């Protein structure tokens, strides 16, 4: 009897020692959060503190929103405020919250053929168009591409049919590589730029030519996909995800994430 009880106790202990399979949450996000290394940095803490397994697909924000509309993601981490607000207003998403920001920078060849260094964004774009200097656009309806198009439009410029305007149709890192090859200009988020510049080192053929303009502000937010449209959505887990991003400990981790001593993202949580 004692042996049987001991055996049962050991079996029970073994069963209790086996952790329950973590619930998986699917996120659609922008390439900059992956290319910058931020997600890889934050994910272990997220899993440890929430008990959730986070999987993601990193695409342009436009594609991420489409994935969510098709109920193929539970949550979003994106950076195209106007498109995000429309997504929520149209009933596809709920509970949009700001979590962090950085900024866009205009980069170009070290020789700066269009002579835009030190100019405002508006002046720089006009100079690039006037000089017909190569400009490489992501061309993928990402948050960066949407921001770029808005900047051209704000200055009454429509370069998309011009020969100097090159649509890459790819992510930010690939677009920067193409700009380097073409000796062209490009708009990029600062986080991905720092990662790119770090990889290139002393051989980097590009440099920042315009930065610090208010027009280059780049806000990131989290959104839960509307469970009324997507009945299989993991609503409780999605709420945990959003709450985790805005809590002080996570906001501090975002602030602490650096590369080559440079901060890539700046927390500004909307904890509503």
C-alpha cells in the first residue's frame, strides 16, 4: 500500500511538473519592430510575465491591417495612425492604444547630389524632385510608405510616375539596401536606420540628410482585432497583450533598448 501511494504521488508530482501548453497569440506587425530587434528583445519577458506565446508576422502596416481584417491575427502593433483610426472606425479593431514613438529620417548618398542636407523635409523633397535624384520608396503601403506619400502630397508633388522614383515593394531593410545600390534617397524609421548603419559600419554609403522635423514624427500603437467580426479571437489574451505593452515595466524596457548606445524607441503609453 505504501509503495502504491508513493508511486501515485510520484506520478501526480510528474503531471503537475509538466507546464500547461501556453496559449498562442497571433500578432501582425510592421517590419521595423522586427528589423530593429525590438521584438526579439521584448518577447522573452512577455512570455515569462503573461504565460502567453506570441507569434507574429512582420509586414508593412497596410498588409498587417489586411491580415487583421481577414481574422488571421488577434492583435496589431503598427505605425500608420490615420489608417489605424479608419480601421477602428470601420469596425475592424478596438482599443487602440499608443505605446511608443520614434521618428523618420531622410537618408541619402554621402555626396548628397540633390544638396538637401540641413533642409526641412519639404525643401528636401522639392530639391530631390527638382534634381531628379534617385528616390527609393518602399512602395508597399507600409506605415513608412504611407508617411512618405503624405509628405509628397503635402508639398504638391506626385513623383510616383517619374523615372527617378523607384518603388521597391519590399521591407525597410531591403529598401535601404536598394537605395545604397542606386545611390539614392529614402525615407526610413530611425530604428531600422540605426540597425542598418550598424551592419554597414564604416562602409555605409548612406547618411542621414534630414532629421528632427516635426513632420517626421512616427507613432506606434497596439490594437485588438474586433471580436464581433472575428469570433475565434482570443479576447482575454489580447487584453493581456495590450495591458502588458502600456505597463511601466514594459515602457522602461522599450526606453532601455539601445543599439550602439542609441535609443531606438521612446515610450509614450496611453493606458486608458
